[in-house]
C-alpha cells in the first residue's frame, strides 16, 4: 500500500469514527438529569463561528514496542472564529485549579487578555509537536495578512494517555495537528474516543472528549455558553452522576485491567487511585472582558466537583474561556469601543459554566467505548444499563422518548 493511499484510508477511518460518535446516545438520551437549558446541539459549537476538529490515531495491538505502538492517541482543535479567521484574536482568560499539567500560550493570555488561533488538546508528550505545527500552519495560511505571525504563541494543552498509548513513541506528527485544524467544523461534535481524547480514562472508565451548552438570558440579551472537555481524571469511588454514587455502586468492572485479570475482575495497575487531568474550553457569545472570562474559567472546577473529583495532587486541571464578541477584539488602530455585560449579570453565566461542565464530563463518559491498548491493557466503558438502573433506583431517571 502506498503512503498516500494509507493516509487516505486512515482519514476515512477517522471520518467514519467521528460520524459514529455523533450518532451514539448522549447522557440525556439515557435519562441522566441535568439543570439548565441547552442550545440546539448541546455543544460548544452552539456558539456561532466556533468549530471543532479531531484527528484520531488508533494503530497496532499487543506488547508495547516503544516507537512502534500500540497507538491510541490524537489531537483535538477548537477554533473560536473558524479556520478563515483563525488569525483574529478573541478576549480570553484562563485558570489553573491544579497545575500538574500544561497549557502553552497562557502567559500572553494573562498579559494581554487576548488569544489568537485554535485551542489544541493532545497527549502530554506531544504538546511541543502540536505547538510547532500550529505556528507553521499559521505562518503559511496567513503569510499575506497584516500580522502573519499572530499564531506565534498558540494555546496547546494536554492530558496523559500512557496506560493505553505508546506515549513515549511520539506518534503525533505535525501533519496530524494540521489535519485536526483543517477538519474543524460547526455542527455536532464527535465525543468519546476521538482526537486528543482517544486514549483517556475518566473515573476509571473509558472516557475522552465531551461537550455541552447552555442558553443564558439576562437583561442585556440572550446568549449561549458552551464547554468542551478532555477528561482523564478521578477515581472510581468518586464518580457521581445526577447526585447518584455511581462509582461506588458499579464494582463489577475493574478500574484498570492487565492481561489475564479481566475475567477474574481483579484491580491492578494502581488500584482505585485518583490520578490524571482535565482540560476545559469555555466559549460564549456574551460580550465579556478578559477578567470576566477568567471568572468564568474558575467556575469550571465547580462543575467538575459535581461529578465527584477533588483536583488531586497529580491532576492537571486547567481551563480557558473566550468570547467571540466583539468581532474585532484587540485589533485596529486608535481608540476602540467594546460593549460588555456588567459583573452583576455574570451569575447566570457562572451557573451555565458549572452545568455545562458537569454535562460535558458525563457526555464524555457515556460516549466512551471499551478499549484495549498497549500491553493489552483494557479499560471498560461506563455500562449504560447499569447507569440507568442506578438512576431509577435513586429516583433520578428522567423519562426519555
């Protein structure tokens, strides 16, 4: 098979996987109760202009051979203004709940209140590759613009997928990051084992990417807020869904499974440890200034807490929030004029951030599919039937059509 044909085949597999992911049931389809009113897609792409793309790498099986595989990883891209306007900045703010992780470009976000280009999410050992790829892509695509080096300080974040993936093999290449960007679109967002979330584990179930949105009505107008997470954190015993102690009840599925132990139901590989990280991206079309967006980013941690986690020492819990308004944020000469909602209008947006974060995490869990990775390490998906049964037992199951 030629290399070109191989790339075409891989991309076809990626596209089919993304299509399948969007067709899978989501948390609300299973009767999970949530507060608030979602947008039409219940996704970060409910904010006009926001686009999401994934590139997924799944290759090989069996014993780990460093540099060869097995490979279970990828890249996810979130573009605030789509591809064509990726060189146009947005107001942004970021927050680290626990800093055992990486998100590049945030020193300039903190200094300037601006973010330019996509937010990229990948595995821990691929941050540098993805960062350099975004810069190269920006230079080539916007070479003729007034500020062709605007993407010189891109935002790239990570979570660790080394239980399932040959993380030290450095399989994410620059072209994979670029393909994640170039595939970014509005509309339904693929969730679960896709993009940067391919090899991720949350509350010791297979997890990955999840998203949700909320409509927010305040005296200044009607707005939308969306969240996208790459979830890879928490212990089994912590998992709480809809107020139900799901993790403590589902004990028949081992947390981490090594070869020969799946049938025995043994817990190995570290037991019920609280480890890993979560990256969250918050987007809104409400006119907020950078300090207000930082306030939104802080509220992501409260949404995470609703699902049970406590931001352990080994967890990188890092969040960034941006606004797509105004269209010309931070650009142009002379004195600019921007509108903003006052601080006393922010409480409904805080609530929306908490609610959308909680639902994004549960959507990532519901979309996760059981996976075998390096050295035949195995991770179970959250069993939908057991989840529904538990919600019903506690009187929390919402009737579904």
